C-alpha cells in the first residue's frame, strides 16, 4: 500500500475513505479533518479561547496537540480524580504535565480530593446508587463547565472521537432514549446561563486513526484504560460496531452522519429543538433541570442517598 | 431447569422472560402470545377471513398451525418462485401440501412461472439492477396483496417473528431510513384502495421459540434457508443482535418495543402518521407511489432496465 499523495509506503490505510497515507501526509491530513469539523459544526472561531479537557490518554492529548498546531489558543485542564489503582490518576497527570512542558502550553489541574475532600471512589462508596463511573461523569461535567465559565473560555473541547460518539449513539438508539438522542451533537451551544459551549473536534476521526496519530507524533500517553472501565457496556458496543465496520468499511461513520442529517432535516426527533427548562442551582449557580440543588451539590449531602442525575448530562 | 407451571423438566428456557416450560405448557404458551399480539395490535377479529403467506419454513407453517388452533379461519397461500437449486421451491411446496392435507386446511398455490411465464431467477437475470432477492420481495408483495384482495380476505398474515423485525429495524436504523422506520409495524392498515391490511402475529416470539414450537409440534418444514439468502446482510445483522441478546437477555425485544413506544408517543418520527400519496397502477390497479405502471408491472417490460421499487415496500 502506497501513500496516495507521494507514493511512499503508507503507514495507515483508512478503508472507509479508500485512503492510504505515509507518516508525513497522515500528520497533515488529521489536522485538516479537525479543521473541517471545527468549521462545519461552527465549533469556534480563530482567537476564541479554548479549554481542552485532557485525561492523559491518546485522544485528548492528540486533540490538544492538533489545536496548538492549527494555531488555536488551546489551554489544558486536567482533573485528578484520585483513582488509586496502579497510581492511575497520578501517572495520567504526569503525562499531561510532561506534554505541556514540552510545548510550553498553559494548563490547569483540579484535584478532586484537594478541592472537595474526597476522591471519586470514596464519593461513590458513600453514595448509595452511585457507581464510580456515574460519579466520575457527574463530577467531571461540573468541574469542566465551572473552570471554563470562571476562566472566561469561549468553549470547552473534549477528545471524543467518532467511535466514542457512535457507541453512545448506538446505546441511546438501542433504548430509543429520545431525550439523549435529541441532544447528542458535535457542538452543544451554551443554551443556558452559566453553561459553556461544548465541542468535539475529533468527530470525523476513528479511534484507530487517533492511536496512529499519537504514535506517529511521538505523543507519550497513558495506554491503560481506566481500571473501572473494564467490562463496561460501551466497550461491548464498540466491539459489535467494529464487526459492522469490518464487514462494511464506513458503516460507523455513516450511522453517525446519517443520524445527524435526518435530525437536521426534521425527519427525526420532533423535540430536538425544544428547550429543556433549567434553573440555577441554589448553591453553585450552575444550570440544573430540577429546582434546588444540582446533582453535583447533592453529592456532598451526608444522607448517603442519591436519586440520580437531574442536571444536563452532556 | 423445571417448568414453572407443573415442575416437570423444561424443554425450553426463555431467558428474557426468566421462564422455563415443559412441552405441554410451551405449546399452550406460544398461542397465548400470538393471541395477545393479535389483540394488542388490533390485527383481526374472530370470524374475519385470514390469508396466511406460507413458505414451507418453520415460522409460517407454525403461524398457520397456531391460527387454526386458536380457531381463526386461516387459509394458506403458497407462491412457487421457481428456485431450482436442489428443487428448493418444489420441495417447499410439498411441505405445505402435506401440512394442509394433514389438517384438511384450505390453501392456494400461485406458480410464478405458470402465471407469468418466468421464474424469479429468470426475471432477475433479465432485469439489470435487480437481484433475485429484490425481485422476489417485489413479486411476493404483489401476488400476496392481489390474492388477498381478489379472494375477499380481511387480512394478510405473515410469519415474521421478532428476530426478523428486529433485524429490519436494525438495518433501517443504521441508515436512519426514516421513511421505512415510519412504516414498520406489527399491523399495517389497508391505508389505500386495493391494499389489504397486513399483520405479523408472531411479533412477540423469538426465532428460537418458533423453531422449538415447530419441533415440539412435529411440524415437518424446510430446514434449508433459501439458497440466495447465504451471506445476506440480514443474517449478519442477526448475528450481531444475537451477541447483544446473549450479553443482555431481552435486549432485542426491548429495542423493538421501545421503538414502537417512542414512535407511538410522538417522540421519534414526526412524519410517522403522514400519508404517502398513492395512485392505482395503470395496468394492474394496485396502489403505487409513482403515476403509471407499478414496479411489478414494469418487471414485464422488455427494456431490461429497472430503476427500482416505487410501490409500497411493506
């Protein structure tokens, strides 16, 4: 297989595009895909301050790298969740610090235990009905939004790539969760006071392309998945979707893009455009669907009971 | 595993219902499920004449058997498609004849070659752009509707079970084919002049339950799949869906039922209730979406070109 641009040996073959590229042209092609997504989905304009949520994994560090290469003023935010297994959170933080130091890039760290007194596993153990993963999602959403808002960033960017989005779409479709289906999007506007715009610039790229990008760019990232993600439903869905892609290259991308198109054309989800009523949380002020305390602030109530999220779950 | 009704050894365990049953109680339970579907989806009333499309396979013969056991005046219709491989169509016809003879049940046969001069494989070879499967679907839909209409039947029943419907739903969802999604239903009313009501009474039952029913009832059916179905996309989708069901019993049923529910509640497809404009075919009089000849009548035009179906594809 040869690079279609220069005829040198290809380092990657993207079957869904019938496209083989050498290292040099692949490192050009990936940022071009990201730029296309930023423009097409009106994610942000040049000069707008971007906060990148970085976990230390290949996707978010590659996203940060790409945005810097494209000239966007992208700063990082690492949330230390306090996951103790094999020093997972601390090792991840070191990867982020090293990445930022090599590039002289600005970044912030929020340590959940330092800031709120307990790690994610500790909160999950204390709250009945909360798994570590649901606690983690809630805490991250809250902190990401708060830091972006308080820091005056125009937009919060996350490293979700196409495989992540397709797995979520698949899960929501299997349950016909129409509320979630209505809100899943590459760009989520700041629809309520106190909520920042959220964007997924890697939406045109498959996970294996991001792994290849990190490898070819020499980005040193945490290889291990979070220890809590083992056996996660999402990983099972991804394996089913990979079988589909293997049989029919491009099937995952087509599933996602035809969903966006059918919804945009008004053939799907009549309520997609409808507003959810939101109120400011009486403690932290972030928008939440239920009056009173938001789900994040309820985490710190000492009754040990949690009746689930009521805040914006994007 | 024991039968939950009598404590005898169970012949089948239905994990999605957490239900084990012995042969006797399983043979009671299956028709009860069919009766529930007939009532819930308002398929037909006692006394209405039902035409059952029978292929000689386990699902359609079992459906016919069940409807007769439930006391419905169900007559069979076998369409001989002229598939020559291992005498597939003729062997299938013999199974249907034997089944009907054992029960003294009324049935009709339409031989496609005898009636129209060519077998399905011959038509497909003659028409560019037509596969045997698309030709077969078109011809069967036309003949089934015509015989039901001309014979004065109230309703046409087919042996589609839950696995069939889930595979079709999965395929339509992967492509977000909103037009097909809007029309897929257990009961399709006779929405236009010349179209009969179409129903799927096995909609509550998995394929493996139908196989078990045919086995326990001693129904002699054609085991082989149609020779053209090998490698069919539907079989691949069924294998993915079976992995899902294996990991989460009931997932297939839940995917289908939550789809029907979301659509019925108006959260999914704004156009589900909208009417498609239909015209009578200028030759055969059956309703079709395009003015002029319907897709079936165009099959017999000698230009060799076919631009696809325009008639109701249900």
